[in-house]
C-alpha cells in the first residue's frame, strides 16, 4: 500500500465527524492515521429468522410515499425512509434509539452520531449527505473508531450502516484486529427491506 509522506490528518487541527465526509484523501489513508485498516468484501451478514409482524405495513407505506418523495431533501430521507425502519427495529429488539448523540473522544474524534441504537449491542447508523455512499462510509468508519474508545462494552465487533434512505450499506469494526470492513453488498428500500430488517434485528436482538 502506498503511504503518504505527510499525515492526511493534521494533529494540531480540530475535526468533527462531518469534516471527514469532506476530505478528498483515500479512505485507507484517513483510517491509517488512527491505526485502522480498511477491507472491502461481502460480509454475508446473518439474518433474524423470526416473524416480522410489521414488515408488510412498513413496505406498503414506503412504496406509497416514494413516488412523491424528493430524495434530494435530507429531511425527507430522514423522516420517510430512515426513521420508519429504525422505529420498527425498536419494536423487534427493544433497543433504545439516540438521535444526534454527542460524543467527544479527542480533538480528532468528536461530533454527533446521527442514530445510535443500543441494548446489549451497539449499532450506529449514519445518514449519507448528498446521497454520497463512499464519503459517507468514511464518516461511518471514523465514528465506529470513536465509539470503540467511547463505550465500555466488551462487544468484540461494532456494526454500523450508512444510508441514503433508499440504499443501505453495512460496515463492521473488529476491535481486536483494528480492521474495518466495508460490505460490498447494498440493500435497497423497499426491494430488499425484508433482508435489511432481518440483518438489523439479528445484530441488535437481546
């Protein structure tokens, strides 16, 4: 791997999570500053096998609203696509949901987490600004690195997802090997809503 001569992150400079979304450096170079490697492969995440009693209703509501929904609006993506999925996850898992959750690890790892779900497991969701999944994943990775230092849980792996509302992509942070994996599989809403919900429930179920 080619390593830059000078660090892509300036130690004396202050960075919020959203600042990493704006950086034009290679994702692996940004993560290397924090001693973390980046892998890209299919995660083949296990799925919950139980009954999803709200799935049909949720899919119908999303299918009805999508043709009339402007996805260029951040508020629309949050309220009509991301929030309904997450509130149903609360129903299935009894997790708690924190919105715009503030954390401050240090000068390079601070800011607000879009959505943080917690019970015995911790799961992070970041909304992709401007529907840019690639840059959004860098921000997700940085927030997973920050969560690793922020929470006291012994959970060996931290999971997260980046979402444009109608497209979701998962990430996994192995806390021991310091490796973040970017899932090559994308989940589309509403087409892959069943698979998406079953993965989310499986990660968070008590």
